[in-house]
C-alpha cells in the first residue's frame, strides 16, 4: 500500500519514477547499468556511491506511516530509486530529481525532509540530523552535476572533462558559503550501510508494499534462492573462502548473460546432462543474480573476514526469519481467499449441473440461507467489535487515569525531592554557618534558575535548528536560481534556432511559390498536362498554411491579421495576385524571424529603458528604427502633443462634436461615402460590429468644423484611420490629424487646388534625377510620369502603398522629423526596386509593375538603411529651396492659365451666342414643333 497513492500529494506521479503495477516483473537490469558494470572493480577504485536506508512516509488507512526503504541514486537518469532492502533486485519505484527541489523544516520531526517534484511531494526521514543534511547536500550536488553534464548518453561524471570539474568545484565552493559541508556519516550511507541490518518496524507486514506485491514476491524468492545456493556452495571451514568469494567474477564468467535473461541449454547438448553440470549452472546463475544489485561488488565480498561473514549470515538469518513470518501471514490471507474462490466455484458448478429448475431453486435457497447466516455472523461480529471497541475505550480511559495518577505521583515525588534537597542544603548551611552570621532568606530568582536555564537551552537548540534550515534554504534558492537561468538560456537558444529554421522554411517556400509564378507566366494559358499540373500546385500552395504543418515549438503564433488588424495575405481576386501576396507574406515572416533576436529584442530593451521622452539624437535614431508595438501609443501621443500644444484647448473636441450634431456639414455626404472605402483589408473597418467606423466619422466631422478652409479632402480618412488604429482614442486621433494637416504638411497641401502637393511631386522629380539618374533616364525613355504613382503616396503618407509593418515605421519617423521622411522613403522605394524596373522595356508593363511593386517590399531594415544612409546628403535647406522654386513656377503657370481662360471667356462673350446661317436655334425648333 506504500507506493500507491501514498497520500494526496503523490496521487499524480507517473513516468519513469512511478511504480509498476502489481505482478509486473521488472528485471534487475533496470537498476543503473554503470554500477552493475563496475561491480568487478575493487572497493577502493569504485566511485563514491550515494545510497543508504531512509524512512519514507506513505500508505493508506491503518498501515499509513513510515516505511524503511533502501535508496540508491542513478547518475545517468538523475533518479533516486528505492526498494525494501539493499539485496532486492527489482526497485519499487523512483523519484525524478532533475526538476525537484528540496526542503527541510525546523519544526518537523528530527531528520525529516521533503523532495518536491512537479508531480508529487515525497516525505523522507533520516536517522539523525547529520544524515539528513548529508543527503540534502549530496542530492543538491547530484542535481547540479546532471544539469551541467553533456547531453550525450555515454557521458559520465568521470569523463566530462576539466570544464565540468571546474564548474562543480565552483558550485561546491558557493554552497559552502551558505552551509558547511557535512562529513559522511560512518555506516549510515554508502556501501557500508548495506552491511547494516534492515531498520526494524513495529509490524513485519507494515514494511511490505502491497501495491507491488508481485515485485515483493520476486525479490523475496530471489533472496531466498541466492542464500540457499550460497549456503550450498560455501560449507567449507570458516577460515577458508569459497570460490565464489575468492575468485573475481570477471574470470569465472567472462561472457555471462544478463541476469534477467533465462539460461538456455545449447542446441547440441544432450538431454541427459550430469547433475554436477546442472548444479554448476545453478551456482553460476545464483552468482550472477547476487551481482545484479550494484552495491554488492566482488571487492566488497573479498574484503570481508570470516567473522564478518558469520555476523552477516546471522543478520541475514534474522532478516529472513522476519520475512518468512510476513510471507506466512501473506500466504494465509491468500489461502483464505483461494478457499472462498473454490467454494464459489463449486457452488456455481453445482448450480450449472442441476438438471431441473427445482434443484436449481433449492440451491438458490441454500445460498440465500447461507447469506442470511453470514449476515447474522457479520452482525454478531459487528456487535462484538463494538463491544471490544467500547471495552478498549474504557481500558484507554483507565490507562489515561493511571497515567495521570502516575504523573501526579511523580510530580509529588519530584516536589518532595526538591524539598528534601532544600532542607539538606539548609541543614548543611546551618552546620557550616558561623554563630554570628545572620540568616538570609532564599531569593525567588534562585528557585527558577534551573527552569530558566533549561528553557534557555531549548531556545538555543531551536535557534540553531532555524539557522541550519535558513542556510540550507538559501543554498537551495541559490542553486535552483542558477539552474533556472541555465534552462532559460537553453530555451532561448532553442527558440533562436527554431526561429532561424522557420525563417529558412519561409524562404524556401517563398522561392517555391516564386518559381511556380514564373512557370505560370512562361506557360501562359496553354492547355496541356503541364499547365494543369501548375494550376494544381498553385492551388495547393495557396491553401497550405504554415501553422498547420508546424507541430511542436512555436516561436510566435501566425494569425490571419497583424497587430493592427491588417490582413497578412491580402485577398485578391486574381490568382496571380494571390500568389504574389502569399510570397510577400512569407518573406515578411522570414525577415521578422531572422531579425527577432538580433534586432528586435535589443530595440525593445532600449525603448523599455527610455523612461522620459525628450528631443535628442538618440530618440531620432530610435524612431527611425521603429517603435515597438507596445510603446507606440505612448510615443505617438507625445509626438502629437509636441506639435499641437499651441492649438490644443480643453474641451475643444467635444465642442466640435456638438457642433457637428447640431448642424450638418456640407462635407458630411462625402465623408459617409469614403467611410466604406477606408482600408478594405483591415478587420476593424470591415467588421459590422466594429466601433472604428463610427469613431472615424466623428473624427472627420470634427476636423471639418475645426478647419473650414479645407473641410474635408479625400485622403484624410486614411490619415485619421491610421491614427485611430494606433491611438484608439477619438480625441487623440483627432489631434494627430490636426498635427499632420496644419503643422507637418505645408499649407494648401489638402486645399481644393492641392497646390503644395503638386509642388512636392515636381520636387520629387528633381531629387530622383539627382539620386537615381539611371532610373529617371529609363522612365523618361518610356515616357512614364512618376506623379501618377507617387501623388497618392504623399497625400496619405504611404497608407495605401506599403505593408503595415513598414508603414508604421515610416510614420514613427514622419511624426518626429516631418515631410523630409516622406521624400527619403519615396526615393528609397525606387532604389530598392531599381534593378527590377530597369529590366522592364515597355511603358505599359512599367505602369503595371509600379502599381503594385510597393507591396513586394518586405525587408524593413534594408529599406530604412537606404532611406537614411544611401540617400545622404539630404538637407532640409535644399528641400525648401526646391519647393520655393517650383511653387513660383507653378503659380506663374496657374496665372498664365487664368489669363488664357479669361481671354477665352471675353472672346466668347464678344461674339455672343448667335447661330450661324442655315442653323435653327433651339427656340425656333420648339416653335415649329
């Protein structure tokens, strides 16, 4: 009953340390193999073993309590095996120490400590406090050795190399700072403990594990058979050693099979083998079985003298006598159960053999009478039990009364002895006192001196116990923390490796999809097996999801939408564009995984360490690198407040909302039309239950009243939507829109004439000619007008062009540095894809490529490096000069257009609306009709 659910804390144990069910035959080979292999070495050369007898708390019902168990540590598996005795071949169970922690309590019984694993808590008790501390320190060191040993299964502590020995030495020195090392208790741990008698238990049956009854019977039969064979071969004189003890086992059986493997006769051996040969085989088998347990090596056997052998045999006789008694009790229980089963079988056979129903009815009645008789006997026994319990209760009360009486008599006797001692002291003092010396009454403190001194000793003992407990727990916390850090480092390394492998997988899949796309372009719409195969492969590639194939460790979850609700793979209707979107999503994922540890994690740490925001060169570099998702709302609010603090007034937004509700703005109809066209690939603006469209409507209406000159311009809905996705609050998004339109962008950027927007397009043409001369010459050769592509980039700050991961990084720098960032990124986008554009030799093909090429940019780090490094020098002074020059030129052109328009209207008015000869006017035509 011990290793079953011994208590509620052990009920969930499983795995290699959990015990086998009853009747299972676990062979001796399941003990740690390195120990059994080393059994042929002398005792001096054998490594120090951690083994010994401890008491284990467990069991259920009336036999719940402490059970003596032999514990042995396995260095390869970091398991602590236990059995009933040191001679048992099969263990009862084991405790996994790799993830365990150790604890000892000062207020518990002396020598008690706990081993807490993730699945259970095992309570053990050593013979003394010194033995407990020795076990705890050794278990700590064994756990540390296991976690620092190489992962190869053949690696042992002796062959781990100088580095491991250095680490173990450092760990021992660190543990010595908390708790001094305990000396090895002589005879209580190690191989010497196996020679000691098994600790006696009050009841022989209490120490047996009823759950592992089959293992117990196997161990008992193995021990009895081994002892009988040893006695049969060792009847020589006491001073003469038998061949079993005197010869090394390595010489007498060089190729002995495993103890668990049955000895088979050779195929060509005769059936009538001599008895001497059979006896020899049995003796050799007994020797092998005796050597299955790792502690009983031949070196230990050879070093024992004849007197020690006699003592050991006497101890074995006593032990076997106790075991025989317990086995007899067990046999009696099993015999009774067998008799009951046989009676039940005979009754069932008689019932089935009855020829008629009458006979069967008679048998049933007989059984009913037997059941009634047994019920009466049970009731009588129950009454007898109650009577005996009542009698026992009375006897217990009598015993308690007698104990109280004895205690009272002892107290009286002690009081009388104290009085006698005091009177004796007084008489002695009276005899030795001088006649003229006055009498001095005894002090009250002197009477309590002994009791106070005894209490002081108890307090000292408690203080020492708590000091020891504190030192050990500090060492345990120190070592567990170091193990946790090592495990965390290993986990981090594995995650980095997993991220790299996932990135490589994304790259391979992206190349595969790109190859399919090129094959599709080469094949075209031709019919045939090849075209059909390509269509099938493309369909499978579009339906395949990486998350379905990745089983095991996930670096980060792959969802359909990103952090801001944008589709990772846009849902295009054209199959070719769907393939292109899938390729883009895989490349983005690959770049993100590769930069996760090398770039993203250090960047997050730098942003986390940045407590207060203030304009500086460091903040500028951080904003260019991109703000992490969790810090972006806080940073954007600071950037917006910095630009609009001179415009901001308390309650301004609520006042504008009230005005929009009171009267309808002329731009309200256009706002409603554009709401449904805002980011169709974002779930926050396409979901019917989302609150973002209502928020966006209120922000745009409030701005139309805030700036009546502009009112509303197409493109403002996307700017406000980006602000809402990041800031989430309506008022913050409103002020972000105000900051962009009124403080960052030049005046008239969103006016009806879009004057400043047209100026920036001409400035971009000049910058492209300066920074990218080959590309501009190529576009000029094919008469491609860049403003048809880039005008919308500047109007909505790339909101419809770049993927979300790059878009928000652009906005991070844009809100801090201004429109110069838009020019930098516009030039960087063309530089990023310059070689691809130069390969195109048709104007229509170039226009089709420029319409979608921004969505193919996936490497945000590369694009940022081009924008802020390759495009240098890029001064704001040059940008202002270009803007001024192009604005003057554009204004003169507009004035010239106005002059031509006025002249045309004047000429038309002077000629009047007279109809030419031969033509009827509309009025005349109506009259004739």
